C-alpha cells in the first residue's frame, strides 16, 4: 500500500502525487475507481479506504482464480462470440454451425445469451431451454428452465427481461473432423452474446461472463473497425486471454480489402499483441453470409455431410479454431490461467517490492530520528539534574544568608537595648506604667529586629525566585515553565509568636536598682569620673549588682504579678535591703582611709546614705531598663529565640522557593515526557515498519518463487487431452 510520510516522519495515510508517479501501474490489481479519475481519487483517499478497496479487489481476484480453476477442471470448452452490435455475431455462429439456428437481423437483435451445445448433451433432443432471470440452470431439473422449439428462438432472443440464458441444443450431422460442437473429443459450447453497447446491462454481463469462458472470438464489423466498447472489452479480456480470436466480418462489403486489413492489423497490434503475433491463426477476414451460402433459409435441420460451398477464408478460420480448442486444448484451457496468474504475480511482486523498499526506508528514517532524539533526551535529563542541584544550592545559600542576617539582627538588637531607658519616665507614681512600657518596648524592638530579618528574607527570596526562573529558562529555552507572578507580601503572614508570651514578665523589686559607681558618678554629675580617676585604690571592692545581692528567691518581692500597689512597694522593708550596700560601703571605708576618714566617717556616711538613696531613686528608670533588658536578653537567649526565629524565617524561604523550583522541575519533566512520548511513538513506527518490511520481504520471495514456477510451465509442450 502506498503511503505518504510527513517531514517529521509520522506516517500519513495519504498517497501523494509523487508516490503515484513513482508507482508502476498494476495489471490486474487495479482498484475499482471511476476511469479517468483514479489518480485524483486515490490521492484523496486515506490509507484505510485504500486498504478496504484493495481487500475488496483481492476478494474478487480470489473468486476469479477459483473460477479459473473450475474452468480448467471443466471438460467442456466455452467459446464466447462477442463484438459490437450488429457485427454479424449470430450470423457467424450460424456459419460455424452451417445452419441458420440463431436469428439474424439488421436491427439490434440478440439480447439474451444463446449457449449452443450439441443435442447429444440433451439426450439427442433439439430444443431450447430458456432459463429465467435469476435462476441457476440445471438440465436435470426442469424447474430451472422452460422448454421451447428452435423455431421459437426468433422471439426468445429479444426477451431479455424474462430470460438470462437460452440453452440451445442442436444436432450437427457433419463429420466429427469438421464439426465444432460434435467433434468426438470434447463438449463445446458456442455462446452467442448480445452486442456490446456502452450503456446496456447486457454489456456489463458480457464483461462479467469472461470469467467462465475459455476462448473469446471477437467479431468486428469490417466496415466500422474497433469501437470504444470493443477496445475496452479486448483490454479487459487481455488480462488473462493473451490470445483472442478476431473475426473481421462483413469483409465482402469492403472494396479496398488491403487497406482494411492494414488498418485492422495496426489496431490489433495495439490491442492484443499476442494475437497480432500469430495473426494467421487468430485474425480472420471473412464473410459469414458467404459462409452460409448454400445453407437453406430457416431452421430446416442440419445439412447432411459436408456439402457447403467452399469458402477458403472461413474454412481456415474454422480449422484454426478447431485446432486451438481441440488440439491445443491444454493451451486454450491453461493459457488464460497461466497468463492471469503471471500478471497477478507480477502485480504482487511490484506491490511487495515497492512496500519492502518503502518500509525499509521508513525504518531507516525513523531509526535516524530516534538517534537524533536520544542525545536530546540525555541532555535534558542531565541538565535537569544539574539545574536542580544549582537551584538547591541557591535555595540553601539564600536560606543560610537569611538565617544569618535575621539572627544577627536579633542579637544586635539585644546588644543595643538596656543601656538607657527605652520609654519616657514620668516619675515614681507612674512606675508601674513605666515598667510595663519598658518591657513592651524592649520586646517590640526585638520583634522589630525579627521583622527586619523577614523583610530582608522577602527581598532575598524575590531575587532568588527570579534567578530560579532565569536558570530554568536558560536550561529549557522555549520549554521554560510559564512565568508566574511572585508576591512576597504573602510571605510571613502567619501571626508571629509574640515573644512576650514566652517571657517571664514578672517584675521584682530588685529590677529597679542597679547601682554602680559609673552610674552613680553620672547621676551626681561627675560624668566620666571613676574611683581610679580620683586616684583611689579600692582594688577588691566593686559595687555589687542588684542581682548579686543574694536575695533568696522566696524573698524576692513580686510587684505586679500579684498586683501590689506602688504604696505597698514602698512600705515594704525589704526595699531597704539595698541599704546593706551602705553598710558595706562603710565597712569598706575602714580599709581604705586614714584618720580623716575615720573622724569624719559618721557625717560622711550619713550624707552618703542620703545621696546614695537619692541616687538609687534617681537611677530607677535606668536600672530598670538595664535589668529588664538583661533579664529579657537572658531569657531570649535561653529560649534560643534568635536561632528559632532565624530558622523559622529561613524555613519559610526554603518552602517558598520550593514552588518555583517545582515549576522548573515540572517544565523539565514535561519536556522529558514529550521526548519520551515522541521516542515511544517513533519506536512503535520502527517496530511496525519492521513487521511490514519482514512481511513484504517474505511476500516478495514467495511471489518470485511462484512466478518462476508458473513461467516454467510450457503449455505448448503439454499434450492435448
Ligand atoms: N454483407 C454481409 N452482411 C452480414 C455479414 N454477416 C452478417 N451480416 C448482416 O448483418 C446484419 C446483422 O447480423 P447479425 O448476425 O444479426 O448481427 P449480430 O452481431 O448478431 O447483431 P446483434 O445480435 O443485434 O448484436 C444481418 O442483416 C446480417 O445479414 C457478412 O459477412 N456480410
Ligand atoms: Mg445476434
């Protein structure tokens, strides 16, 4: 079957003009398409349609081969007399019978097939069996025909609506060596067919009955030469019958006989070369009416013996016919079968060779396609792994960077807070608010540092998303993932854990005091003054921090946890616990100074006490800020807040970056899938082409072998039966 391939190698079910040009024409395998349109039509049909037409044709061929075999097995020989209307077919049959059995007329006359056989086939009785249309004739079954006399033929030959076949049984009393029907060797049936006429139903019948006949005698009117119908019939018959008898009748009417012979022979040469080659045996210029001269008018029964007028041309024709049908029976019987088989095998050879070549080419081309696809596939796979690795690294780098930055920011904030009040201080009576606000502000600052980390993370993530997109586009080219809009405002939308909830916001009394010399000097206006600056040597004494005052836990006074009022704060004696500081100061002075100090100790101590208490009260906001921030910092560190938050931010970055990564990987997967599908599709075509190639290769071998066998039969050498 012919197919057209598209440039991408996918087989299309259409036949191109080029294929048709290349394809040699078939002899018997031609498809049943309207004449003249075959080429155009074939080009528009798809593979399936052509296949079904071909299958139909194959079925017809098988049927024909079976009928050929039947014909060989059949001991009778059927001589089929056909030709144009009014060419003198019936007259010619009568001339062969030497008896005016079949009606002759100048008008179109015979419209029913008349099959003339020897009366011995009908128990010696001369009669006509008229077989009604649609009935299968069986001589032994009288229901299959109506019986008439020979004289009724005049009427019967025109009744084509009623009868399809007229079986005419006649007696031929001529000697066996002269008679065609009564030859003593084989049964012969002489079939007088209706005249060919382009449009008539009978003509179609004539064409179809070719299958069951052994020899065609084509009667052509010498005055008209070959008509279009005649040419078509001979061309169709030539498929199997390379030898056709051509009877150029009514030759008596031709004046310039030589010119007529020349013209006819030229035409025969084109129509049936084999016939032309053996023209002396197969082409006869005769006059049937002259051959009938001496034969009485009407159907008076057969003449006794051979008493007809000598007619050399007709006699030669009869002799050739008898020789071909009787003596060279093997040739006349087997030649159509051999001829037909050879033509069919030649067609099959062409078909097999063409397809074998085409499938081999298909296979080759598709293998090349596969070879082209394989490296593409491998490179996409490789680049997908590479890009995935690069994207993973980029994501990891971004996450680490974001982690580092966020943690750094939180730690910096923790370092920064605490040295100075973070909210305004409005005096002791607002101490509660101050304490509360301070705590809030410190936590807000920490939270703010987390927010700074988050917005840095957003910026970095946005950049990385773009970079991932670019990396995908670079690696995939046109196949990149569809561009999506990245919205960093949707990051970190979950409510942040407020740090305050995790912190112990209990405020104890000591949170408000954090005396130190530096702060003290600062407080009394001696900024930058220290003991060392004064030249005092107090090597072992430092001001203890409030936290180090060793207040037992149980003794710590919780101020706002249990909602004690400010008054309560101040009324508690524990507050004065800080006074121990003064005691220490006094005792320390004992080691420090000389007589002056000792004598002045009491007033100085008293004054110092007052100043120091003043300092302590004055330093409350700073001390609280310092203590709370220290406490919070410690808790924040203990809670691993910087790490946890930085880790949370980094994790979200990673999670967000997973999306574009997945998009790029999906695009890779799509590209890989596409290539895989293409690969599978082409592999299937290769496999199919291989199966087809193997089939046609085998067919070609078989056909070539069979053809040799058929050719080897020398029909001429086979003895007649
Ligand atoms: N001159 C001359 N006339 C002939 C010859 N053969 C037949 N005719 C005449 O041609 C006419 C037609 O003859 P038929 O035998 O009926 O022709 P046909 O081919 O059977 O005609 P259809 O059956 O109608 O197709 C008749 O009048 C015949 O007498 C011939 O050899 N010479
Ligand atoms: Mg006739």
